[in-house]
């Protein structure tokens, strides 16, 4: 399946995300890096797309590795000297790390969400999820069409998006399958969640 052009060019992707996030594209990453604190010395960013979190880690002597399906995003990150791996998060070997981060991408795993959580919860690291819960992709206007077009990673269309309720429902359902604590850090366009495994 042909990938969205937005997942094939980092500058086009940034432009599209800046439109969707009304100029707050970089601020979203800041919200996430604010949670990289204390004893965190290593981070694995799933579906990283861009390199803002990687840059923060480099500046702060935190080891970063990223996994993404987009060859162009991986090449861009590798060109900047980052440890980016071209792979599918559902099948890639996941490193042991202090923290896993997935931002703006959980909806890609809707159909295989149990597998996604099982893989991460087997590990010991905390998990940060930043997921859009106020979405435009169901709107029948320019922004809605842009959001829908932008989200094909090459393995299928993604018109599904979480909202506040469906994301919390999913976290609770997963908690019943495999106990963990979660904290909602904040809710804006993205809901920011920290999961701590026992
Ligand atoms: C909406 S972008 C989010 C990028 C970045 N985390 C952000 O918040 O701006 C989704 C990213 O997930 C990647 N992706 C989608 N499905 C994936 C999978 N199964 N394995 C690895 N990466 C995947 C895409 O290539 C894309 O870079």
C-alpha cells in the first residue's frame, strides 16, 4: 500500500503537523521531554518521525534509539547521527530501556493493540503515550482531509482516532490484562499519559 507523501518527507511532514497543531508542533515534544527526568538514562522512541526528542536526549547525555517504518525519516535521523532503526514496532526487537515513548501514533496500532501493549509491558521501562484525542480527521473539510491523507504509514489507511473516552477505556482494558499504574499528566489536543509497570 502506497505511503502518505507526508510520511516520506520530513519537511512536508513538519508543515502538515504545524497546520494540524495550529503552530504548536514543537511544543508537543516539549511536553513529552519534560517527563524525561530523574534516573532516566535511556529512551526508546517508537514511531519517532521527527528528531526533537532525540536532540533533547543528546543534549542531556541520555541514550536514544528510535524505530520507525518510514525509510526517509530514518535516513534523516541517521544523517544527524541518531540511532534510528527502520522497522515495524510490532515485530522489531525492542531494546531494554528506562523509558518508551510513543507520540501521535498509537492509533496506528488500533487493530493490534493487545500485541502492542503485550510487547511493551513485558519490558520494565515506563511508557509515555502522547496521543491526539481532539481530532480533525473525521471533519469533512480541508483539515480533516489533510489529517486522513497524512496517516498512511504504508500498511493501511488510518481513519480511526482515539478520543478521551476511548483512550481511557483502552488503558483500563489493558490494565485488566496486565496490571500497571497510569497517570494522565495533561489533556490538550494530545492526552499525555505515563504508565508505570509494577
Ligand atoms: C503521525 S506520525 C507521528 C510521528 C511523531 N511521533 C510525532 O508525534 O510527530 C506516525 C509515525 O508512525 C510511523 N509508523 C506507523 N506505523 C508504524 C509501525 N507499525 N512501526 C513503526 N513505525 C510506524 C510512521 O512512519 C510515522 O513516522
